[in-house]
C-alpha cells in the first residue's frame, strides 16, 4: 500500500488578536480564572475585509510553490462559515491561488469535523490511485460569530489551515487502515442561519465525550494489534473548540486506560497533549482546523519527538461526528513546519482593544447577507495600510449585488 500523508502544512491565525485578560476585565470576570479555565491567552480576530475565503487562501499562499500548484488535482475546503449557500468557497480559493483548471474542487460541511472530512476524502483519493500522481490541497477555515457579554464569548476566535496531501509525505504519514468513527443525531451547537450560532454547552460536552469513547473503541478494534494508550501514542491531539477542551478529552482516554488519579491525569496531559496547545492558546477556537493546528503545535513544541513515532488524533463535529485516527511523524516534519514561520506570523498580529474588537465584530455582522457593501479598511488605526498593502495577501474588496470581488494586494 502506498504512503499517503502531509507533504506541507501551514496555519493562518488572522492578522488581529485580543488579549483574553483585557476581555475578562471588560466583562468583570476574574482574568486568572478565565485563562486557567479555557487555556486561551489571546484570541484571533479578522478585520472586516477578511472572511473564510481570504483566510483559506492566506494559509495556502505562503506554502505553495509554482510547481506545487501545477501538481494539485483536488482542492477541498472544510468550513461552517461559508459566504454562500450554493457556490462553494473552494472556487474562490482556486482562483486566488492560481491553480490549474483541471482540479476537482468542492466544499465540505459538518461543523468542526469538516476539515478532517475533507482530509479523509483526499487520503482515499490518493490511496486509491485515482489521483494519477496528483496531490490534494485541503483547507479548513472558520471564525466565530458575535456573542457579546455571553459566557462563551471567551472561547471564540478563528483560524485557517492548509495542508498538501501527497504520495510523498514529509511531515506525517497517515495510518489509513487505523481509523475509528462514531456518530449520532444531537443538537449540541449549530448555526441555523447565517446570523445565528446557538447551542447547549452541557449537551455539547457530553456528546463530545461519547463520540470520543465510541470512536476510540472503534479505532482499537480496527488497529489489528494491542494498543497500550500510554506507550502506543507519543502524543495525543484532540479537537479543541477551545484549548481547555483538550484536557477533558485526554481525561476520557486516561480513565479508559485506567489512569484515574487527578494528579496522574494532569501529569500525563502535560507530557502527552499540552504541546499541541502551542498555537491554539493564541487563536482561541480552532473549528475545522483544530487537528492541524494541534499538529503544528506538537512538531514545534515537543523537543523529543522522533521520526516514526505515532500521534493520535480525535476530530469532532457537532451534530455529531467523532473520528479517531493516527499518523507517524516523518524526519522532515520540524524543518517543514519551521519554514512556514508560524510563530513570527502570530507575533506580527496587531493587538486590538476591547472597544476595537466590538466595533469590528459589529461591522462584520452588518455585512452578513448584505447585497452591497465595501468593507471598512480604516479599522484598527488603518491596519490595512500598515500590514496588508503590498503583502500579497488576499482581501475582500467589494460586494455588489451579492457578487464578491477578492484581490491580492
């Protein structure tokens, strides 16, 4: 069976961020408690001229060479924040990246599972041989809605990830026969309209845990060998609707593995999962890009990570779908991730005040389903002129009669 995995990977954490402590103070909450509960230090924020199209393109643009573009035969974009209910944003991104015309492209939707759903299809397409030597580009891009003065305001954010999947993986090789799934019908969190984002936090937590237990049990059954949770996986990545959720996920599997004392679970989490939170703590909610954000975090933060060691992944999408799968680290993983300069990109984001954040979110909400508008390019002290102009990034320039015009600047 041929190898299939990640050849290149990059994440885009937006160009603005807000300090979680500043938000906690503005909402009369204990800052230390807020940070400790959610494990978020800063949350990412889009200016009004960015959306899921620009996020996805801006994650992929620094990663792809001209030769890469010529070799791509499939583009799949996972999102729950599409800008159109019919036209997929994969078409917009295809044009923005300058990909060849003979590329199969479409959009996937299943809440936060959408990115891994896209990945699954790309892996199967390549493994089947139907790719005829071509590569697949998988993108996941999402951001939160406006939820001022609500408890879940502290777990919002957004990010995008781009991964190049091929027969010549250099970051991670997927174990394509080891994959467990679990699903049921539940209303935990959902977006019934372009404006609304609703749900029940308690139901969501229990659904997440049920899906993890079920998907992991299915993975164990399909692994074809004895799985010692402590020794089998070098690191464990969990879906992170917020980074603190990774601890709840790890606790579930620790208890299955008979690691039950609170102190033991915390110590195990700090070794096996905490490295995956490196970037998640800086963006907040990661949506469909969650597993990819966690992978980049592990590769950058886990100093003793060696080629051939196994990483376990859990992906979850509300509604719901859980999937547990694994991959083997490859020798060039650190080199590839280092080349994207993710930390430098995060450091170059502009920190906004709570007042600026509220203005930007209010502006963005006013643009939803608006047939005609030009985004406000003056926000955040003319951040567009300072950060975007001449950068090569993609921005939304105008919407006229619902037609969206994007431009690389």
